[in-house]
C-alpha cells in the first residue's frame, strides 16, 4: 500500500489504527502434515480373508479408499442393533453432557468476540444537593438544588498487536476440541453398544451350547449308571462321568453372570437403569458379517479420527496461547469517550448549554512485572511443545489401532476356520469313542477325553464367530466411524467454527 500523507489528525489516527489492527503477534497455526505412510501394517495384508462354512464365517474383502457410511452399524443388517445404537445416541447422558459442553464453548467464543467492538453504555443520574453559602460570605444561607445528568460512555480497546484476536482464536480452537470430543463420544458409545450386543449374543450362544452338552452328557451318565447296575462298568466310570457333568454345569452360573452384567451395561448405554431394560437378546447366528470393509488411506486417517482432530484443536489452542502471552507484553491502547448533558433541571439538561463530553486515549506498557509476563510466555511455549507431542502420540496410537484391527480381521478369520475344523474333528472323535466303547473295544477314559475336547471346541467356535463381528466394529471405530457422513446430528451442534470438512 503506498504511503498517503495527510494533515488531518483524525485521518492519521484512523490510518494508524488500521495499520496496527492488522498486526498479530505470535506463531500462526498450521495443520500438521499427514504421515507419509502408504499402509497401516508392517507387511501387506491379503485383499480377502479366508472363509468358513459356518455362520459368521464369510470372507471379508478390504476395500481400500472406500468411504465409511455414517450409520456403519447398519452394515450388520440387524434391526435390533440399529435400534440399540439410535436409542443410545439419543438418550445417553454422556452425549447430552458433551453437547452442552460444546454449546458452552461456542458461547464463550461469542462472548470474547465482543471485545473487538466498542463497549457502549448509557447512564442517567438524578442528584439532590444542599450546600451552605456561608463560605461565600452569605451568612447562614443555604441552597438546595437538583443535578440531572445523562450520557453515553464509549470504551474501545485497540487490538494493536492481536492479543484479543489470539484469545478468540484460542477459544475457537477449544470449541473445535469440544466438537470433536462430542464426535468421539458418539463413536465410542456406538461401538460399545454394538460390541455389548454381540457379546450378549455370544454369551447366550455359549449358554445354549453348554446346555446342549449338559443334556448329552446327562444321557451318557444315565446310560453309564444303567451299565454299572448290570455290572458292565465300574463305579469309577460313573464317578468320572458325574465329575465331567458337574464341571460343565458349574460353568453356567458364570456365563449367566456375564450375560446379566452385559445387559446391565447395555441399559446404561441406552440412558436407563438395569431394572428398566427389557430388550431381547440377539441371536448370533442371525447377524450378517459385512462382506466389504472400507479401509481409508493412511493420509486420510488424520482427518477422520475424532481424537486426532481434537488433539489438533488443542495444538491450535496452544499455538494461539503463545500469541496471547506475547501480546500481553506489548503496549495496550485504550480509547474512551463520553457525551452527555447535565443541568439543574430537566429544561437545562436538554439545552445546548448542558452538553458535556470527554475524549481520552491511554497507552499502558508493562515495564516491570517481576518476570511474570516472561514466565507466562515461556510456559505457553512449553505447553505448545506438550500439545505437539500429544498430537504426535495420538496419531501413532491411531495408526496402531487400525493396524491391530486389520491384523485381527485377518487372523481371527483363520482362527474361526481352524476352530470349525477342530470342532468337526472333536465331534467325530467323540462319536467314534462312544461307538468303540459301546462295542467293548475302547476304554471309558477315551470317551471322557473326547467329551471334554468336544465341549471345549464347541465353545471356542462360538467365541471365534463373535470375534469376527467385534473385529469389524473395532475397524470401523479405528477408522473414525464415518461421522462426516452422519445425517442424524442435531443442527445446533453440527457445525462449529469451520472445523467440519
């Protein structure tokens, strides 16, 4: 801008104010560069997992750079799961608290923005006085009068070095942090609800499977007792079969305890209490395993993870705080003025003779503060280093979460395949052992061993099925959960301070 000379003091003052108001001290925030990683895991993963001929055993394909739907829980094609998640997002008090915290942060920003504008106040005063005139040589004469005063007072702090703007920037970043804390709360809640529902279904399946085994082993015990009565087996065989049956029965209370505790947790997730929960338990066999799993590019993860965005906002806030501390060490310029009227009665108050006004400007430059301001600036810089380290740690943890989820999806598919093979082998082994024993060609110890193995492999198969569903939930959560595609967000909390893409 070319220099323009002017003789007008007002024009020179306006030019100087405009020049100074464009100055903002302190470092400017820049979004950290995304990691240059091209994959999440140490070794390249196969594009498709292995498949198993059992419920929950379908192959899953990793679709690289495919977007994540906002309602990712719908991919399980379970109306019950969708209903649970939707109800939890609406009724959970943690979500309500996060929403209120965000609104509080936004209003704090708006309150601070008012400091950039002149502060105007109106005043009116009616004063009744009685004064003695003796001091003026009028004897004991006194006079009584009224003084009416009205006026407008204007105060304006010139943000010459950007301290106020840095403060607004800091508060704006803190509001952005609360925005992403809300998204993180929603994502964590949705994932916890789905995992709890799957866990409940798995526990019920384990209880049902154990019940089937107990009934089968009860029949075997009755048969053994009959043979013992006929002298065909020893009492040791009866006691061994009874011991095996008792051991299996003893597992039921523990499973039922876990089941009820999981239902209690679901009740709390849904914003209620355990005594108010009456949802039916899911059937694990009816759940659909998503066939195509969206896997974001590593460079996009920093944009998608709410926790990374939240710590990025804290880094922004810490950067602005350095500017605030720097500006506090520089001159503070304040302009004040007042305009009003005063008189001894209302008619004088509104006459030209009653006009009163003042204009003032003040500059305050800290000279000696006992090292306070310098120490605060150094503390702000140290806090900035802390925020940068925390942001880096959050990014590394996010990449680890995704890598762990991808490895679990691959390996647990193989685990399910192996568990299915082991269950089939154990069932065949038990059938052979019982047949040989019935024909007199085998020992009862072989039957007991085969029954124990069959019991273990059948339960392992149930837990391996459930693991594939929970692994899928973990991947969606690790990738950010598709919050940017949600359509069910309250408009009051949907956008804040330009933080959404």
